[in-house]
């Protein structure tokens, strides 16, 4: 346990947002961070109510992020950027240039051009920067990563990863239509669904296999209630070392709340993980023998104390996985404080985030040209 938690501020992420409560709970769960300031919302009432709910002093909340950056100089260990993706570029660059370490909610930005502008400032300032991809925090996903690294599936040949959701089609209890946040209903060079969901899937494949996408052919369309935006994307992706991937993500797949699933096929076996059953990793060998693993038994990673806040059989979930990622960020911040850099097998650096943008932008281009596009 660290003697002093890292002092952080949120930019965005008020109590009316989709992700604020999750980041608040995850960052505080293991005591490595303390939320002490924020520009939680551009709405004064939401800003004030968020601070009251989360125990942040009223004299450390700010009407806009620029006021926060000016007033909190020398008082914070990092700022956490939770604003809509459309605003990431300016906020991140301003925070880096003001001397702050920055942790950004995915996606990094709305385009490769914006991502490259951020990467340039990260290099120029030499400041700490990372992006959160919380699904990689699940213990059994980390177990699968180790399983692959140990060669227990042989040479990886295929990966199938999907993230079906239904939020742009499912009606409410009284048949009322869904009401997504306004910023989600405007596509730019990369559709919002690709920034929101596709970026996770790119990160998941790289996280597990270490392979990089080289080219992609994709289809994107609209099935739901908002005709101005893409809400369904499917793609075939070629990766380094001749690995093939099939990727599908949707916000119009009725019956799926968040159906994240990954299947990995190798020359000596296969593995499957499903987010709705996060405690279990299913594997199969060449003889057809199927094994179900949890946080006990034949595991190397998932049985570590940090992943067992309570004993197996009492399921850990989404927020715990996010807390695992925040634990890793704390390790990286500490490492960066001591050496001026960080290396982590779990935390996503600027280049991996930039590659995710490149893959999603190539997918959008492929959907238009109906051809394979280089990543």
C-alpha cells in the first residue's frame, strides 16, 4: 500500500454522465487515488452536485477545464479526461502543456490526425500519458494473455471478437425511444461506434496476442433509430504473423446488453471468454478436451491476491476490472515519477491508442471503397 494516494482531478465525468461514477468507484477502490478536484460538467448545478456527492471541496470545482489547469498547478498528480471524445484533443494537449500527467478515457481522439497531434505533444513535453481500456482488467482476460504467451494454444491463427449492444434500438418500458447523448449522434471521419466500441476490440486483440493490424476490409451500416450515424460494423483484419481476425460491433443487436466475447484459435488449442460470465475461461485442446478455469486451480495470474478482493465463487465484475486497470496506472505513475518513463504489459501507451484510431479510420475508408485498406 502506498503511503500517499495520487491526487487526481476529473475533467468531465459528472454524475449525469455514463462513465463518471465508474471511474470514481474504480479509482478509489484500492486506495491508490484520491479525487480532490474537478471540472465535472459545464452545467453549474451538475458540477456542484457531483462535488457534493463525491466529497470534493466546493472551492476545488471549476466551471471549465482551463480554470482547473490554471488553479491546480502543482497540486495534482494527474488529471483524468472523461469529457466526450470530440473534446479530447484540446483538453489533453492543454493539460500536457500545463505540466500535468494525463489519463484519458478511450478513445484517444476522433481521427488519426487528432491522435498524431496529441502524440506530438506527449513527445515534446515528456509528460505521462495513457488511455484506459478497462476490459483488459478482467483477471481471466489476463489469464488468457498469459495462457497465449506460454504457448498453450500453439501458434495463434484466428481471433474472433465481438461487442454487440442494443442501445440504439431497444425501447424503454413504456415504448419510449432511446435518448443517447447528443455527441454520440454525430459521426466524424471515424463513426462514433468505432471510437466507442471498435477501439476496445482493437485493443483486446493486441493485448492478448501482441500482433499488429496490417490491413482491413469492413462493412458499416445503419439499422437503428438514428439514420445519421453508423450503428453496426463488421470487419476482417489481417495481422502480423499471418493472424486473421473477425470483428463485429453493434448498437442494434437486440437481446445484447453488452455481449463482449473473444475466441482465440491456435494450432494446439482454443480459448473463449464472455463478459457476462467473466470469472470463467473456457479452453479446448487438440483431443477435444474442454476445461473451464476460474480464479482457482490451474491459473498463474487470476489467483494473485490483487485479483481476489473476495474469494472465488463471489464474482468480480466490470468495476473491479476497471479498478485493476487503475492499480496498473498507479504502478506506472510511480515508475514514471522515478525514471521518467513507464513500461507495462497492461497499460496502453500513446502508440497503441494511435494504432487503434488508424485501424478504425481504415475500416471507415474500406466501407466506402469496398476494398481492403492498409492500416
